[in-house]
C-alpha cells in the first residue's frame, strides 16, 4: 500500500507569473511613452548644388572650429566655457541662427560642445559646414 502523503512530480512550467510581469511592463511603457519629450536641435544639412544668389546678407553667428578644437567667432578666440555667454550676447543681433564651420581634423567632442552651447543659449537653427582644405 502506498502512503497518502506522497507528492506528485510536477513536470510543467507555470508561465502565468512571467506573462503578468510582461503585461505590467507593457502597460507602463504605453503610459510613459507619450510623456517623453524628444526636443532637439534643428540641423540644416549643407547642399552641394549651385548656390542661389541672396539679396540680403543673413544675420547668422559664424563659429569656426580649427583642427585643435579652438573656437573663434568673427576672428576672435572664444573659450569653450564662454560659448554660451557669447551666443546669448550675439543672438539678439543675429537672429537667423548659427553656422558652424569645422575643420575635418577637429574632434566630434568640440562640435558637440558647440551645438550643446547653442541649444542652451536658445539658438534653434544650426548649420554645420566643413572648412575647405587649403592646399599649399
């Protein structure tokens, strides 16, 4: 005779708790996703076609980044820490945005730092161009 207190072997995996967890995560993602703010910079990509003649000179801030990562605005060197302040000063006189001319040898960090400073200063229109290589 067999004893009545013997346990049966359970050979199936219960996936109900796993399914519950995934459903809760899905609901959380569906609620949170519309609340995410994806604010960013508007970047104009330069075109290679023929240039169009403009009657009026655009009022843009011209920022140059050389190969060593030094910033200059209108020929005057600007430190990376002073970029935000300088952009805020010039933004009122030059409302058309910012044009960043960067040397191809410059680091991505220096370009990213300049774009971040522009966004912090409230500049929404940013264009990036590459300096032409001077052969000599």
